[in-house]
C-alpha cells in the first residue's frame, strides 16, 4: 500500500499555517517517493485535495461568545512612567473580556499515532496571550488538568487519554522542559497511575531548541501502554549560523531503562519521596549530640 499525505491528519488554528503544512506534506511525500522509486512516476493526479489538515483549535471548542462587563489591559500599549522614565502598561488601553459559551475539549480525529509540537506558552502568560475568556474556558473544560500547568500540557493530557482509551497506539510530543517540574508533572502522574496506566517509553529531558528565533530548552516524550523505555540526554551541543545547523551538531546518548519516572528520571524515584513517619511530630530542626561513655 502506498503511503500518501491523505494518511496524515493535522490540526492547525492559523489558516496560513494549515496551508503551509499541507504543502510541506506533499513536498516531503514526493521527495520520499522519488528516493524509493527513482524509475517511477507518482500516481496521477500528483496533487490531491485531501482536506486532511483541519483549520481549528486543537484543544478547545465552544458554542458561541458573550460580552461581559469586564475589561483588561490590551497587553501592547505602554506609557512612560513620570518618575522612573521606564515604559509601563498604559491602564487606559483596555480591551473587553469576552466569555466563551459552553466550552469543552476539542475532539481529535482517530489516529494510530499522535505527534506534535504544541505552542510554547507558559502558565503565567496564558491570559495575556490567549485572553481572559479563553484561559478561563480552557481551565473550565479540563477539570482534571491543574491550573498551574503550561499550555502544552493540555496536548499531553489529550494524547495520554487517547492512548489509555485504546484509540491511539502511541504519542510523541515536543514540550517545554518544565514538563518535569512539580507544578507540571501532576498531569504525567495522573496518567501513569490508576487503571490502565500510561508508560513513558522514550524521553530526552533537556534539549536545545529555537522558538521564534529565541534559544529555549525542550523535553521530548513518547507515551504508550507497553514497550521497553529508553532515556536519553544531550552530551554535546554545538553552534552554527542557522538553527538547522545547530540541531545537526547536537549529540544524544541514552540507554534502555526499567522505568522512566514522572520527573523524566530513571532509577530511584526521588520525586515521589515522603516524610518519614517518625519525623511527623518532630517539633523543630534535627539536632545532633555526642554520647559520652561513663
């Protein structure tokens, strides 16, 4: 059976990005076809309008919008502070807060594998970047996801649900490397415990990346129900005039492990340690004393 772009389904909120994704899929497909079959022409028509890159929100849907009596700073307009001379938010530049009616998780198409590179948007910036109405609707639609997590964790949560329910075999996501921090990894713990638990099958915890021209650090994780876990780490980082050349200079080493913990470590799960019961009622700091023989 010939693999075609029709077997790749995508979700993209920006129309221009959806069009570029469809174009890149076709370019990659034709390059792959000519590499494997240098003496053959691809089937006619060469390009087909599968319509499989859907232009819509990947994590949230709603029935409509409703005006509120609230407003907030527009996040862009500044004024000069009369004392410090620094640029500060202009409180007079207000935009209305719109409420999203009947918010709920967006449905994902059926797929054997899920891969993605969700937006790198920290929890502290979600209201400014997405708007109060969207941020509040998102959190209301996902009661199982803590309010403290970054935006990418909603993709991680949905992908994990798809694997645990049997709709998807595995997922692989590129996320912020804060995934392993205490405020974030509650989502991982939620899916790696309980009935039909998810397994972390592959992970690199701290990898260099370029996002909109800025150097950032990311984590890569693969989740599934069964398989041999593999944990890697970056041992060499290089430099280059382009992000692509920098990426080629990165060297990763890793090995098979028995288990990848929720903080993306292997071995003793120190992130799951608890206070010793013998110390629960201790009134103050532990003091040492010297015993003297009589």
